[in-house]
C-alpha cells in the first residue's frame, strides 16, 4: 500500500514508530486543506501560513496523544485553536505603525521631524537594531511583543526599575539616532 493511499491512522502509527515519510505524507495530504481552512478563518495569507506551521508543530509534539482514528478531526481542532490564538495575538500585538505610536516616535519629535509611512517605520526598526542589546531587548519585548514591564523584567531577569531605565535610555538614544539620520 502506498503512503498516499494509507489511512491517516496507519500513517500516524508509522510516524510514531519513527518513519518520517509517514509525517511527510500526512503533511502533503493536509497542508492544502488545513491552509484553506485557516485562511478562511484568518483572512491573511501570512497569518494562515504561520498558524499552519504551528498546527503541524503541535501535531508532531502531541502525535502520541491522539487516537489514530481521530487524527483528522484532532488536526482541524488544533488548527482552529491556532487560528483563535493568532487572532487574539493580533488584537494584543500592535502593528509596526502602532508600535511606533507606543514608542512615542510617531508625530513631532521636534518641529518638522516626523515619521510618516512604511519607509520611516522601517528606518526606525533599523535604528532599533543599532541599540545596545539590553535596550533593544526591552523595547522589542515591550512594544513588539506587547509585554508589560513586569513581564519584560522577568523575561530578561532584571529588576523592574532596570527594565524601565533601559526603555527610557533606549528611546532617548533612538530619538538621537533618528535626528542624526534626518539632520
């Protein structure tokens, strides 16, 4: 019996026994349909691709926990859960333009200095890469990942006041870099 004709349960059992070609067959079988399902829920190509990838990561991680005859339904349940997590994350995480608003970088930094559009947003994120690692980490964790300062401090293993100071210094340096670039 060829891999493409095998039942999902048989492929799952083969994968559990170490046959990576069985996983490839399951992926080939469900990649298109699960992607279309996710795209229908998310209406965003990149978000659907990310959710598809995470769905299959979960499928690999929990392959031993699913009943072989329930794989298809379980996979779609995982995909649905990933879509809902993606939607929640999108609501919680700001876009890059919103990130700049949170950073206090959009608008007037000084008379006549303004960040407008995608090109300027990209430029700011390039400047963020120039910051010292501790400041860059705080800014990215706080703004891009949407973490609260307490969470940022915990993740980075530093006191809350240190995280706050790094954010302040990072924003100050970022403004200086921006002004130097646009002088």
